[in-house]
C-alpha cells in the first residue's frame, strides 16, 4: 500500500474517531425526544399535591428548544444570562424560564432529569408558600401559566466539575417565579381559562397548543455552528467517499500501471 493510501486511511480514521468518540444525543427535532420531554412534564404537572385547578397542558416550542441548545452548547453550569433580556430567548415570549440538569452521559434520560427537578417539592410548603431550600426547579416545572416547552441535551467534555457529561436544559414560556404560589389549588380543571377543555387533569387549548416552528428565528447571541446527527453523518459520508475514491484510484493504478490517470 502506497504512502498516499496510508495517508488517506489515517485521515479517515481520525475523522471517524472524532465523530464517534462522543455519544450522540437526540437532536431538538427528534420526535421521540420531543414526545418524552412533553410527556414527562405533563405527567408531573397533573400529579401535584395539593391538586391544581388551573394547570395548563404543556406543548413543544421549537424556538425555546433552540435557545436551550444554544446555551447547552456553551457547556457552562450557570443560568442563561440572556433570559431577562427581552426577546433574546424567544421571538414572542418576553419572559423565559429555565431548568438545568447535568450528569454522567451514561445515566441521562429525560425522566431522570425532570424527576430531579420535581423532587425539589420536598423543600416547598404550598400552604405557607415558603421554601426551606432551592425550589425554583420545582416551581418552574409546575408553574400553571407556563404552557410552552423546549429542551436540548448535548455532550460536554466537562461541565460543573463533571467530565463526559450530559448537559440537559429546558426552557419554558412564559417563565415561572416565586412571587405567588405556582398554581391554584382545587378540583382539576375547575378553573381552566375560557375555551379550554380538560384533558387528564390539565387545561388544554387547541389554539394555545399549536406547534409553531419559527423557521427563521435563532437566538441572536448564538455564534457557534451546531453539528447535530445530520451534520455528523454528512461529514462521515464525505470522508468515506473520499477514501473510497482514493482506494479505487489506487487499485486501478495497481492493476493497470500503464494507464494515464492525469487530468
């Protein structure tokens, strides 16, 4: 095998190693990932104690997911600094909420992450509206007026002191806060807004729950080029094609040494 072919094989090996050395998490357009994020949030929202009389059903939002992905790609364990800036995290929501989970990439799944946020309910006293520890993760998961959700998970070599971590972020619209109780206590759906219907203890509204893709909107502060599964597949495919082309040229030259292969 000639030096040119060895160089091609080595280059292909480096590309494949870079592409497959890291775990590939689902993209923000992955339907199974979207369904799971929405399902788990709505499941926790319908099982709050005491029961909620006005809890809205959550549905997916593409713009919030892009914001979650953009911040997750920074691999920093702190809140998005643009959340309080108008229209920096969503084209229509003035306020956007956020929850962050980090952990070893081997143990990540949506249920585990959202459960960790919801379990902060042990620190919150609903009747007194007091918190003995950090409650904002739980408050946001069960905030009655939040009805849109967008999440993303990315691999980080190191974040928050954890190596080879999954960085999972969810953004919510509109945002929750601690100025009041997160919802109104009472018989489920007894205080839904006009035009809502009751679906498994949650207030559902077809117009409110429409999925809007915001095809031309991205966070204005996102500068990094994101390479998702499709991007990685394209890179690997191109590398394979280059390798196969060089291999074919090598075999032809070997078997037909007198053939002129110049162009």
